[in-house]
C-alpha cells in the first residue's frame, strides 16, 4: 500500500457502501444512539474523524450543533453531497482550525487507532474544548480486541470448551486491518493506559467507561452467540475537561 496516500480517500467508496445510512447495524443501531445520548445537552460539538458525517447528521436530528473534521477530502465531499447543510471540514486532528475553548464537547469515534499522532490530537481536542466540557472517545476494545485475539475451541475437553484468547495486549504495534474486496486499513494497537494517560496529561478526567454488549442484528444466527455476549468489541471513555487545563 502506498504510504503517501490517505487510505480513507482510497477506500472512501467502501466505507460509504458499508457504513453509511444504516448499512452497518452495529454502527447505526448501537454506537450512534450512544454517541447522541452522551453529547445531549451540549451546545457545540466537534467530531474528530467524521468520515462522511453520519454522526453529524444524527446529532443535527437531535438538535445538537455539530461540526465534523476529517483528513479525507473524498469523505467530506460525499458527506456534503448527502446533506449540503452539514458543517464538514477537511482537516487533520492534530491541527484543528478552531480557536481555544470554542466547543462544549468533542467526539472521536473509531478513529484514534488510525491516527499516529494521537497524543497531539488529544491535546488539540483539549485546547478547543471548554473547561467543564466533555470528550467521548470510542474505540475498538484495546484489551479484548488486541492483535491475535480470537475464539479458541478446545477439542481436548468434554464437552469441548470455547474461550476467548487475548493477544499481545502490551505490545504496541502498527498493523493493518483486512476487509473483503481487498480493503486494507492501517491501525495502531496501543494498551488502554496509553489513551488514559494521554487524556490525563491533556487535562481530561475519565469519569465513565462503557463496554457495550456486542450487538447482534435481530434474526441473525451467530456462532457462539452466548459466549459472544460477554466479550465486548467496543470501549467508550467519557471524559470531562478540568478547569485551568491547557
């Protein structure tokens, strides 16, 4: 893969076909309602890594003033085509084009794993969020979805045992996610402590952790459904900006 190319530009059509307008039930029926709930009551909200603006549209429907930024020009262009009234801007997360304390809250949904300069990005979020404001960070669960994690079926037991193997959790590494049709997305696995410490260093106090039960679309027969219900795929950190933070 050409490192000079933005993978979110290269794979923008795949994202739009796979996740936009309810195409991914977990995203639209579980994650979006959670994000809307956690940002309720905040007047101005910034989304980091908005893609084509699906979350921004959901927030607008909930009467929240929201602006989305994304490094992918193609994603932003497509989002404006879907809803010309959406406030979407092409920008990198580590260089936000807003003045200090401009927003009441911010969101980063399934994006920090894909940003190499994630600590700079969190510092920028802290800069543009008011004291007392909120930052919601949603990610793939760093522990339970670490590289090498998977279901294991032990045929040496009777009855056979099914359990979840945790991969190399403490090993920070840049890798690639592979999807159907040859889609490759780079991401960096980091232990949870890296995120919590970066948040703390930037003036954010983590006040709540949410580990949603894995979403199963209605009527879909999933292998090991009972076991799956106890292994969360997602983790949300709800953080409050402390007074006097820089």
